[in-house]
C-alpha cells in the first residue's frame, strides 16, 4: 500500500501536473463555452422553423436539424443557452428556486466535509476537509463514474497527513455509507410513489442488453445491494477470509494478471477492519447522518432547479426519478457522466415542459453546479495544495 501511494505521489508531482492542469482548465473552459453556446430548437409563439418529423417517429427531436425546415410561419427557433437566459423571465419564484439550489450545494459539500472529519476522528481541520472534498470531487469529474477514484482519494487523505491505515478505512467506509444510503432510500421512495411513475416510457439510451430502463435499474440496484453486503461482511466480520477468497479467484486463468492488485485490495480491507473496530454508535450515527444529508441535498439541487421554472411537479417523484438516473450515471463510461447525465435528464423530465427550451436551460444550469464547478475549483487549488501539503505526507 505504501508503494502504491508513493507511485501516485510521483505521478502527481507538481512538476509533472503543471501542463496537464493548464490543459485541464483550458479543456474545462472549452467544454463550458461549448455548452453555453450549444444551440437547440425550441418551441416559440412565432418562429423561423417548422417541424417536419423527418424520421417519422412522431416525436419532436429538438437536437436534430433534419427535423426542422425554414418557414416564415414556423413555431420553432434555434437558440443557444445564452439566448435562452436572455429570453427567460426572472420572477421571484425563479430566483427563490435558484437560491435554494445553490443552498443545496453548500449543504451537500458541508455534509461531506463534516463526514470526512468524523471518519478521520477530527484530525482534519475544516480547511483541510474543504480541500479534500473539492479535490475528491475534482478527481471524480475527471474519471469515468464506472472507474471510480478510491486510490486517488487515499492519496489525497495521506497527503493531508492521515496515515495509510486511517486513509484506507475512511475511503472504504465512505463508499459503504454512500451505497447504504441508496440501498435504504430506493425501497422507501418506491413504497411512497410506486415504480410506475419513476420510469419514462422510452429513453434514448436503449442498448442491445437493456431495451428498457426497469431491468437496467433492477440489475444496478441489486448489484449495489450485493456490493454493500460484501463490503460490510468483509470489513466487519471476515477481512482475512475475504483476502484469501479474492486471491484464489485471481489465481485462475486470465485473472492471474490482476493477482497483485487483488492481493493489495485484500490488504486494504484488513487495514480498514483494524481501524474501524470498536467504533462507538455515535461515530456511525454522525457518519451516516451526514451522508444522508449530503445525498439528499445532492438530489434536491435538481428538484429546486426544476421548481425555479415550473410548479407543476411532485418533489418526491422527481427525487425518485433521480435515484433511477443515478444507476445510469454510475455505469457511465464518460468522465463525470458527461453527456449521459443530460440524456437521462431529457428522458426523465421532458413531460414537465411543453418545449425543450426550459429543460435544456435546466440541464446546463445543473451541470454548471454539479460538474463544472468542481472542475474549476479543483484545478485552481490542486497545484498549491501539492506544494503546501508536501510536509504532511504520512510515511
């Protein structure tokens, strides 16, 4: 484990990451500008384009130029995000919704900061907790959701002066808390609103394996349940047995090439088990309470963005739809679920608005608050953080 941390430290040395950070900021800036200037056909009272349903599916495909032809008496116009912002009427209700969405970002990150302090037994200051969470989110935004960034998270904590054992335990228990939130919340929401209202009739992300969302969601949910159960049993009851089982599995056939990594993972589970034994109930209550607050605020961010532009929706149903969306975003192969998140948003919430303009506006605002924000904050603090934390690295 120590060798792994040293390897990451070498790769992420200040000298080696200056150019990538500059390129990263430039790329983030490019993506932001492109998002702000991306055009979409929207329905208006008097426009320059008419819909012609070129693909014959009976649906208005707002992103497909072939669907629209120029017409002096049309009811559609081509507009960018910036133009939509200019056309938007900013009433009191809209400003309250946006303000609450911003507040949810503060609650979300504040909850994560409190949790990281609890899990490290308050060895991190609030400033260190802020840096840790921002860099953790930054790493998540740069890597595909399906890959994850536990190794980088351990490196960040170790760099802040947390020993390898506690860093490893903190990352493991953070993952466990996140999964446990999802495992417990999904049945509760399904019990309140039922499953029929949470799934769109059709979605643009259909695949050969999953032609509809329900089987994909069920597969993802029960996979998370199984993963949570395995992590819990491995850490709290059978850490050594878990390592032996994993080693046996990875001595077979083509899996041998990953035996070293599997052994390292087994060692990490044993380390985490040692660190977490004998923790009091108050420790777990604080950690899980802050987890629930953070994830609730994470989902309510989109709820309040929707509320800013319409009052005709159910908050619980919107919350439940995001639980389903999260499974899709979790298996996304793109960094930060970019692209997939927008696609899912359009599939799940297009019934709330008569035209695509408002939903497109919400989608960009949502990504600004939950994706681009962390790209820029992380890129801004990362170089200085590497320099100021060099003396804190635990050997």
